[in-house]
C-alpha cells in the first residue's frame, strides 16, 4: 500500500541550477542519437534489391533524406525531453538532463521543436510523396507517444509498440529515398516493427531490473507510469513474443520475395541473442541505445549480419528455391 502511494505521489521537480544557454537548448535535440538512423540503411538496400534504383539520383536523395530524418527525430526528442522533465527527475541518470537541471524558456523550446519539424518536412516534401507522408507519420508518432491526452508512453505494452513504430518508419524512409513508385512488403515492415519491439522491451527489462533493485519499484513507477503494470517476468515474456513474431514475419518475407535472405536469418538470431544477453547485464548499455556500439560483441555480430545481408542482396542463389517450393515426399506402401 505504501509503495502504491509512493508511486502515485506527485513528482517534485528539481530546482534548476542555472539559466539555459544555447548549448542547453541544442542538447534537447539529442544529435548524439544520430546513430539510431542506421535502421534506415536496410530500407535503402531492400529498395535497391527489389526496386529500380537510379544510382546518380541516390547521391542527392540519400543525404537529403537522412538530413530530413535527423531533423524530425530531433523535433521528437525536443518535445520528449521537455514534457518528460518532471518524470525524469525521478530517474537515477536522466535526472541530470538539461531539461531537469537548467531553467529553459518554454517558448524557446517549442520554437526549437517547430524549427526542426518544419525544416525536416520541407526537405521531405522535395523528396516525393512517399517520403513526405512517411515523415509526417514520423512526426505524428512523436506526438502520440509524448503528448497528453494520449501519451502512449504511459500505457503498458502500447508504450513499447508506439516507440518502436519508428523502426518501420525509418525503414520506409530509407526505401522512399530509392523507390518512389511502390511501397515495401507489409511483411518486412511488420517484422521490423516487431524487432524494434523486442529491443524496446529488453530496454524496459533493463530499466526495471536495475532501478527497482537500487531505488525501488515505487521510484521506477514515478519515472514512467507504464512500469506500474510491468514485472520482470512480463517484460521478459514480451521479449520472447516480439522476437518470435519478428522471426515469423521475416520468414514470410524471405519466402515470398527473396529466398537468399534465409542466409541472414542465423545472424539476425545471433543479434537478438547478443542483445538479450546485454539486457541481462547490470548497468547494461541496452538502456542507452545510442551507446550500443560500445559493445564489441554486438559490433562483431552486427558487422557479420550486414556483410551477409549485402551478399544475399546482390548474389542470386537459385539452388535455394527449393525452400519456397512445396514438396511432400511420397511413401511407397509395403507389399
């Protein structure tokens, strides 16, 4: 009973230490999280493999598309950090964010949000209808995730599914940089979504285990309301569910569109395994996705996956067609 009362008690914001400077406002955009846009690259590769790319055009569309994605992601980060400042005050490390410790002017914060959003959408508009529509969806997802009354991040399971919606959005952005006349298969978009859900659920598992062990479950629930409904067991089970769904959907995609990608499957499974192993480590980097590349094991597995993925993209292997061909061996009855 006391723990529940503690979890629902209003958070007392920290007293800002000083007035904000330009660098403090810029920090809200989290430009150091640019590494997350690596999830755009598979979309580019898939579009080259399944679509009709124009190599000369890519020299313009890819850099411009990445710049647009960075701007829109930064606008989402700005609104995320600003609206979360009172909740972040309860987090062991996020309580050191500038939005918590520095006095920032709301008008300037919202102006920064609007500036990144407008610049990102203007660039997106120049890249075509599909890229622009996907960019709008990218921006709207940030609003649904962070802004009341919906604020999906406060709702169990929906918080994971909404946050990782950025995964298929990024894949679609990469695709739209190359191919503008058709959309990628739904199966690969859904598989990418479920893979992202696995990553986010593992991140929640890390946070739950580490923070509840040091500061208590009540503090954890004050930091993020969805944790009031989670347990270590439910988060771990959800990781397995998302991983299984992703594997199934990837199987549907590779059988229908490019059976050569079956060679990538063991490496993707290895990536899932390494990430889950990282999630079980105390103080895991899985809690801070922008630092994932500091893990040598994950770097090696990711590099191997990329190499095999590119190989399976450019090399046709007709001998693998039997995998997608129905075959029921007959049995000769005994005399």
